[in-house]
C-alpha cells in the first residue's frame, strides 16, 4: 500500500501498488500507475503503445490518467475518473460512473475507440475526435444519463446491444444516438 507517493520509470510502470492513495506514477515505457485499488491518483505514460495505460487497476476512484492506450483502464469500476488518450479509449471500464473521457484515436471495424468505453456507463461524458466511422463519444452495452460527442465522424452515443436512457449524442457525419432501445434520448 502506498499513500501520497510518486514513482517514475523510463522502461516499465511508474508505480505498482495493491492500494494507492493520493499518488502518481509516470512511465515512459509502460503504464503510468498500476494498482488494484486507486483513490485520488494520477497516472501518465508517454508510450504510444495502445496496451500502455495512464492508470490501470480494478477499482479506480477520482483518478486522472493519460496514456497511449486508455487514459484510465478499470477492470471493474471507474468512478469520478478523467481519462485522455491519443491511441486508445479515454476511459475503459466494466462500469463507468461520473467519468469524463476523451480520445483522439482513429478506430477501425475490429478495434473501435471511444471517449468512454464501458459495459455500463452512468452519468458519463465522452468525446472522440478520431477520424473514422468507428469512433464513439460513448460506447457501451447500457448507458444512462450520458452525453457523447463525435465531431468529425463516428457516433455520439453507441449502445449495442442494449438500452440508452436519458442520453444525448452528437455525431457529425453519422448518428447522434445509435441504440437498440433508446428511451428519452436526443441525437443530432
């Protein structure tokens, strides 16, 4: 366990911990910070490898991450997190709550990218300025109270399979909202 600490590595993870609190990690050749549980932490990597994340762990709370891959990557839950990425998702999580994610990545049919990519997304904002049809502001199986923007191409809020409820999506050349079921949603 680490609290109020910092770590740096020029080749691997900047910091590795079971539990990290108020800490940061900076990795040039790997993840910025890896922790099973992280609270109020910051992770950053300069790696352009899409498998290197700013901050990665199982349960991440109020964390900020910037990465070549996902900025924030939670195997389980990301809560109140902010993630940015150049080559991956802004925030990736099984469940994302109250998160903000943005990416500049260009997605492909076999590998789409999103500001927020989650199994379940609640109260999230996602922005993706990548230049392809496979970029999404929000990409989820279920989305509630989310706002997604894809200003160049792509879809603002993409929910498949599943339900989008109380969502707003903006897509420039494609749909604002794409969902199997959309309840109380607005797309443009």
